[in-house]
């Protein structure tokens, strides 16, 4: 967990040379981990922290049902998720998580409380 934008930029710059992207791409576990921290924050008297999870992926996620469930749960917490798709993969399925084309629902049909996901295909903005 990093404080502020500068912390995120520094972490990104330090880990980028060490990254090797590969599959399968399961993001539900990391959403659940951050959601646990956000949930603990809501139990404090101050509840002054908001969590933003930045996910970089070079492929479509392989645990879509679990990810939808995790997002619906997390939509009740002080957190947001930004997913950046890098590379030339077909990210059309990722748009569903974004919620811009309709309300995201869990596999059981439960809707998100609020839209907490933003998906961005990097190739659309790299120039």
C-alpha cells in the first residue's frame, strides 16, 4: 500500500523492469485482498483512507465470474479499481467490468452498489 500518487509512480518505475506478464490472469484474489484492507478501514473510528487498486494486464482475465463477485462486494467499500490493458489482446470482455454499458452484476445477479471499476486500453492513449 502506497501513500499518494508519487508513491504509485515510484513503485511502478521500480518494478517495471522486473515485470514479466503471463497467464492465466486471475484478478479476483487481488481485489479481495484490497477489499479486506478497505473493510478493516471502515471499522476504524476515523475511516479516512480510500483505496485505489491499479491493475496492469496484457490479457483478458480468466476468472471473470469470481472477479464480478469480488467487484460487487468491493462496491460497498472505500475503494476503486483501475484496470489498464496493455498490448494487443482483445479486451472487449473487460468493458463489462467497467459498468459503462450497464450495471455490473455478480453471477448470482446482485448489482454493484456503485461503479468502482474503470477499464482503459492503453493502446488508445499511448500517443
